[in-house]
C-alpha cells in the first residue's frame, strides 16, 4: 500500500503538471492534492500508528469511522430494543413524557414476553378508578431520632455533581425539582451556587472527599459542614459509601473539567484529576459510623441523615445493622445503588463487574432491616436505571420506599446518550464544562421538561398500582410483580425473595441458613 500511495503521488502531480501546461488555472488543484500528499507522507514516516504507517492516508478512514461508530449504530443500525445502556424505546419514553407528547404505542409490545427475566405487574379484578388515586404520594423520611422529618416525592433526582454536570444542567434540574416538589441530590461534588439558586429541595451527598465540608488536608471539617447543613434548601444529608458506576473506587472528575470555580466549591487544587479516596477517614468501623451519624444530625439541626451504598460484601452491611441495634442509633434512610447504575466516568471493569445488581441488593437490604427489627425506622431509596412507571413499581415490590433517577433526568434535559460524559465534549451541554457547549442548554426551557417527566412517570406508576388494586406505594409488596425464571416457570418476587421474619437476625439461633455465614463474619466493631 505504501508503494501504491507513492505511485498515486507521482501520477497525480504529473497529471496536474500536464493540465497546468494546457490551462494554468489547473494549478489550483494543488490546493486539494498537496495537503493529501503531505498527510500521506507524514503517515508513512510516523511510528505511533501501524495502520496509518502501512496504509498512508487511507488508514485515516479507519479512525474516522471508529469515531462516528456510536452515532452510526444508534441512528442507522440498532433496533428499538438493542441500544445500551438504554435502548431507543426507553429513551423515547423519557423524551415524550418530558415534552408531554403522546406516549402510547400501537400494535402491542415489542418485548419477547417469553424471554427469561421478563417481568410484569399482577393486575387485579378489583382495580381502583384513577379518579380515586393520589397522583402525588409522599413518603415521610425520618426515624424516631429525627427532629426534622422530610416529606419526599416517590421519584427524585439522583446524585450528579456540579463539575460532572454543567452549571446550566444543575440549574435546570434544581428548578425542575422546585416546580415538581421533588428533591435533587447534589452528588458528592459539594454544594454549589447552582444547586442553591433556584430553591429546590436538596439532599447533600457527602462522599469520601468531603467536598464543601473539608479542610485543606482533605479531612472532614465540622465547622464547614455545620454552616451549610442548616441551609433551608438542604433537607437531608447522605453519607456516600459507594455508587453503582464504580463502587470501591471513589469518584473521578477529570482535570479537564476542573475550573477555578469548581476547585473553590470543592476546596481542592486545580490542574489535576479530582479522585475521591475509596474509603472514609472520618470513621473506621460501624460503631464510629454511628457517632458520625449523630454528629451530622446535630450539625444539621436534626435533619434526616442516611447513607448511600452499592452492596458488595454482605457482612459489611450486616455489621452496620448490628451497630445500629447495639447503639440504638438509626439511619433515617439508606440509598441502595445498583451495580448497573452510574452517570460518572468509571473504568470499564468497575462499570461491568463490580457491585451487586439493584434487584438483589434491594431485597438483601430490606431483609436485613426487617431481620434486625429496624425497618420501621429506616426508609429505603433506590437508584439504578429507573426511567418508567413500571421501573418504580418493581423496585417498590422488591423493598424500596421511593426511587431516584440520574440518567432518566439527563434524558429529560436532552441527553442523546452520546457516551461522551467523561470527555468534556457532551454535545447537549449537560456533562461538560465547555462554555460553548453549555450555552446550548437553556435552563428556563429544560426545567419544564424535568418537571413534566417526573410528574408523568409518577402518574404512570400510580396508574399501574391502581390496576393492581393498590392505593399507595406502601401497599406494594413482593407478590405484586411476577418474573419468568425459565422457559416454563414463573415466580412472584415473593417466591424468588422470601421475606425474613421480623427480628430473626437479632439472635444466632434464629438466623436463616442463607444469612448465617455473613452474619457470623459481621461485627459492629469492624467493617
């Protein structure tokens, strides 16, 4: 191919010379051919890329095609059910509801209802008329030790930091939360002016980097925390242990996204990737965690304090439950993030192979809290690919009390799943700090779409519950949803995940066999 390219160069230059001899204006062809020849010669003698070295000029097409591959697949090759991580049907549903367009479909489902894993809600002959349903149910979050319980919506904005998301995206999300009466989780990037400007309810997510509440050595600062935790917009405090995108890794904000403003908000230095530690330094064991919970509750004036976790070692979560029972100090809520979750940048192995999937994690956390007799004190929030009313219902059936969504809310903002969240080149201005791209996202327009999407999704969930004869999310149990577990066998979630007896994990003699190994390994004095 190198010889062919040299022949092409000599031939093209010879032809141009002949044409110029006949008509001098033909020399303008050099404006086209000379750059191509120089590019090809450079390819021949560079040493970094073999394809370009062996196939001068032509080899560049490989990189062009590779760069537009995701777009080609999304728009021309994929069917409505093939896109990953969200298929076109899921994305279209969000777009339609955010714009309040027709979201019904003709001619029946496109899903194969005989596939293993297919799920459905068990409707009732005694379905409830929609006119009798409350389409804005509230869930009260706050244990007996909480002085300022919070009335939460069924569906809320999951943790996404300013820095990972643009200021206009944060403004639109928070303004949408204000309109719709639901909360907006800050993500671990700290409290920014854009979270506070619109006045929407906030859940302040405090991760291992302690952004917005740290000293210059990166340790937790009670003084910095206390002066922010009492703000009216801050309704709850969430201690982040791990997230679905990269549990056990710590958050990542590439240095390309770290502006002077972001560095000031997070109390960090500019010019380097911001990588949160994989573990907390404010406590070292479950008992110390309970002391930290009491400290945060005190500094916030008694607001709900919870934790966010993607389940890994089961014994570690059981250890936290043992510490709550031993100290009689209760978290007000636990946010369970599934291993399939994640809007942030993450190594592929972490996204693909670290963290328990949401359904299994939810069932485990719920059973633990029931088994230790403390579920009445604690609400379970879940997040992980929840974008439809049925997604909400099936998580409630597994054990959740309410839900969060990150990527669903991004779709409502206009995300096209370009998969460039980590590169600072998001074409929709959502996951970027490039001012020329951010400018394209208009918060005044997008906030309406966020509010509409949330409202319509909750409405859909409540209609499904009504069809099953259920009036409130509290009534959704594991018998409400069924799943095909093999070619001819169907089970309800209740059969797949049998519920534990209340209090059975308080004494070794009553611990179920499926829990005994992890229960024995768990200690309130060590993770």
